[in-house]
């Protein structure tokens, strides 16, 4: 085995990682990575939204009352696991590398997702959903860091929105699967098939991930110079381009990998504001959409019509993603995010005023369109605001704030079923408006900028 070349210092004789990634260009490697990460992201969307569709059947099987603590607990179990998982896996990925977590979280998600289908009681089902959430909570910070670190700056924002758009694929898939199973099985039996079949896409995603190398940016930040160059060489071969013979430029001194570093110096302001955006958006989004099938059912729709309506609302997400992918590169990340959040606030208010089935469908479709456009912009913006040594830690921290909101949202969303529609939707509209303000106050635009590999200077932007 030959020794790795010495780490070069900055200078004309060294190749920066940003220059290397841009030089290798956009090609088959990035599109393949998008498909692989997107498949798992769609599978995660199915798992996160699953209990909203399975709850009517679970309630019938175990005799749960609508809005009961047990029913609310089942909806919150996945989010509780994601809260813990996002913090743990994000930190671990910065410590040991992206690829190990990239594979482990998906494998565990499949195992625990399948286990839920065989749960003999509500308690065992809640435990299985918690462990499933713990596993998939790690895919968010790692997948977005990997995508951000492999894509040239010119295309990065668009690709991160493309990845988030697979959430709509998963939403459509779980709605369609639930609708199809409702035609084949009694609800008390069909929910087990729903949980089992929803876990299978993750298995396909795991097999596809085996061929993905670790992030060269993460490898270099951890001192693995030869491995970083080998990962770039794989990208070059896949894209049919050439990697210059120059040695890679050594990264600046890295901050210590810990959540505390996110609240030190100039990172504090952006971390706090981002956490508030993630919290507000998540509280409103999950507060509405985890209970939406039950809300429509309580309004007199039969179960098949509920699933068909939810499927239409999922399809309304697609143009929201497409518009966000365009705007993040034309208008910028910050303006796009704040704009979609403002529209979401208005749409929640209009949903409150809707008095006919057509108006309910139209305003909820507008809400679905705007919210998922906001999610797309947020996922493009967030990884670009953290330095490489803290990128997955940062993504994990702010997404854990979203999971904290998700723990509260089912209880607040239950107000939709108890005659307090104005209270619930007024609160959610305020959440979206507040998130829009916090997004704008971040005050930083990352469109077209290189990813930062070092900690920010004290007091820097």
C-alpha cells in the first residue's frame, strides 16, 4: 500500500474541493445519487405519514376512540423517534462519516417498519413506530449533506429541491396504497398490510446505496485525504471527466463536532432562526396533514373518498416543488422560502373560511402546494448555512426542532375534530407567518455560493 500524499497547504499548487466538484461537473453520478436518495426519501415520507392513513384501521382493530390518548400517541411515536434520531445520527455522521450512517439508518428503518406490521398490541405498535422514527430521523441530515457536497454550486439548490420533491412521490404512494388496500381488506386487517408494504421501498433503497462513496468533503474534513481523492475519482469516472493531478487543498481547522458549536459565535444567530423556521413550519404542516384523513372522515366522507382526496392533495404538491426549484436559483433561497411560507399562512386562513366541499378541496390544495414549496426551499437553504464539519450536526439539530414540533402537532391537530377549527387553523396560520419572518431575518443568501468548510469567524455573517 502506498502512503497517502502529504496534506498540501493552500496555494496555486493545490486544488480546492469546490474547484474539483465544479470541474467534475453535473452528470450521471449526481443524477444517480438523486434517484437513490430520492427513493429512500419517498420511503421515509411513506413512513412518516403512514399512521395518519393506518389510524382508522388500527382504531377498529384495537377499539380506540377517535382523538383518544392512545390514537394521539400512535401519531406522535414516529415523531418522537425522529426527534432523538435526528440529534444522534446527525452528530454521528459528522464524527464517523456520512456513508456508515447513510446505510445503517435505512437498514434499521426497514427492520422496525416491518416489525410494526406484526405488533400484537397498541403498546408494541407504538414502540415499533418510535424505533422506525429513530432510524429514519438520521436519513434527513445525511442525505441532504451528501447531495449538497456532491453537486456543483450552480446546480446545488435545484437538486436539493428535487430531492425534497420525492416527498410528494412518497405521499402519493402511501395514499394510493392505502386506497388500494381499502378495496381489498377490512380496515381492521388492511392496516397491517399497509405497514408491511410501506417498509419495502426502503429495502430497495438500501441495496442501491451500497454503491455510493462517502462524501469527499466529509472525508477531507476528517483528515482522510487519499479516500477523499478516491471518492472524487469515482465521480470523474461516472461523469466521463478528468480529475486534475493536483493534490487536494487542506481544509481550514475544523470546529469540534458537537451541538454546542452550533450556538457559538456567528453560528448562533442562524442556528436559532433556522430552528424557529423548522419548528413553525413543522408544527403547522403536521398539525394539519396528520389529522386530515380523520377530519375528512369525520365530515362524512367514506374511506375510499378520503384516500382519493388525499391523493389529489399530494399531487398538488408537485407544482409547488417545481416552482421552488426554479425560484431558488432565480430569486434566491431566502426570498423563496419566506414567500412560500407567507402564502401558506394565507392558505390556512382561507381553509378556515371554506364552506363548501369544493372550497375545502381548493384551499387545502393551495395549502399543500405552498407548504411543500416552502419545504423544498428550506431543504435547499439549510445545509448551505452550516460549515462542513458541522453540516449533518446542524441539519440534525434543526430537524430535531421540527420533530419536537411534530410531537405537539397531533395534539393541536386534534382540535380539528373537536369543533375548534378556528383555534387550530388560526394557530397554524400564525406559525407559518412567524416562520416566514424568521426566514427573512436570517439575512443571508447562499445562491451560487460555495459551501463553507470552516467555522465562521467570530461575529461574521
